């Protein structure tokens, strides 16, 4: 039986909800991590929180703040300036915080955050950790393998025991770290994976692959023959795909797939029986007359697809929800018994919804 519940409903001035991620904490509680604060994303009011459920998703507690930057008020009105290596001691970058991944290993919860100037200028990737189920958190620490203009995506453990940490990286125009949102040329991002024997590193960087213009959000999955495949969001109307035959050390150039996508984030899962599940918005139109600021109604429906042949075809396709509006950025995990996909997503960028979808038998 499927379950759904409301995690959080935003009201001004704490209105925006984005990049929701569901994880089961070491103590068994469910936690929904997401960015909130302000009316839109990005802006200086954005910060990162979690809501927890002690009854397996039936009800949810209030926001618990993970990180809200304390910018120096005097610097908020100054134009951005170049950052020195001691970026954590400077005021300008510590204005807004968003997040891109949460990992749990050996009782440690790690949140990968991006701290930026409120408009994705001068952004840095950092990690925040908790060893007590999210009750207390460390200060942000620069993520040294990819400290600048990068975003970490979903951690993946291979059958041969290595961990892969996919990333997207935004090059700069020379030494100018302009806001990505203001970049009229939409520089192409680069994708790759960090490879390690532990989810805490140390990390080896793969060879990069040229990504599309715009946000190049990715997910990686292992195929039945031991090779790897990575799907990527794009503005072309479909997902892109790259493959690796050497355990992630190098990647082929991107090619278009026949998987529709409205330039939105998606989520891949490798099921215990070898099938691959995809949570996404199977809609090629990423522009719609009813779109609102930072809210694309083309991100509808929210669907579960399952492939039994390494993503060549998708024999199982089911729309989970097509309620009018934007149903976007699903992320979560397979439940401990392997019967359900448990995930959260944001609705119209102001609500966070929890969903438990039954995995059909092969």
C-alpha cells in the first residue's frame, strides 16, 4: 500500500522549498532535508533544514536548521569581490546556502552544501556533518576535491566496492566568478565522478565529460555487464547519456536518449534484482505558458519507470501524480525491506511532499 504525507508547507517569509532529499537516519527515523527561506531560489534568505518523522512518514516535525549563513550586514550591500583561499573567513560568500546531496555512513550524516552570494556567484562546496542523528551539526568545511563552483550529486556504491560521487562543475570566464544565473552565454558545465574506497574519500577524479548548457544534474548507475552509465538533465527535451567501460575513469561524449525531460532533476535507483528505476517528469516541454518565476509547470507528471534491459527500454511506466502544478526534484532511497521507493519532492516550490511507492515485482 502506498503512503503519502505533507512534510512542510511554506508560508511567507519562509516560503521557498527546493532540492528535497529523503534519508533514513542511523536511528531509523526518516529525515527530509531541503533548502528553504525567502520566496525564491536563489536569494540571500535561502538556508538548509531538515524535518524528521518518528512514525515512518505518517507525520513530520518542525524545521530544524542545519545551516543558515551569518553574513556581515555591512558587506551585503557591497559588490562581490575576489575571494582569497581563506574563503570561510570572508563575509560575502556566506550569504546563502543550498544543498545537493546527503550521505549516511558509519553513523555520520554528511550534507553537501553550496555557500554563495545569494545569486550563485562565488559559490563554494562544503560539507556539514552530524554524528548524533542530526541533533547537532559541525561548521561547514570546504570540500577540498571540488571546492569551487561545483555541486555534488547522488553517491553510488558499485558492485566491486568503490564509491562514486558524481559532480557538475561550472567553468569561469577567466578569473571572474560571475553568477551562473546572470551568465547570458550559459557556459557548458562539466561532469565527472569522484572515485574512492570510502564515502568519505580520499577521492580520485575521473576524466571530465563536456556537459550541456544550463544545469547539468546527473545520476550514475551500474549496468548488468559491470559498465557504468550516467544520465544528465538538459534543455534539449530529453535526458543525455554517457557511458564508462573502465569503472568510471573515463566517460564517452554525451548522446541524446529517448527519455523525455523538461530540464529537471531526476533520480535513478538500482533495484536488488538488477532492474533500474527512474523517478522523473516524462515531459519534453520545459517552457509552458503558465510557468511562474522559478516554477515550471512542465515538470509534470511525476512518474516511475523501470527498465529490465539496462535502460534500453522501459517496460514499466506509471504516473504517480499528475496534480496540476510543478512536481519536481524527487530524491530518496529504497526502504530497508526493498519493497518501496521512499522519496520526497517539492510541489510548486512551496510544499515538500513525502511519497512511498510500491516497487512492482519483476
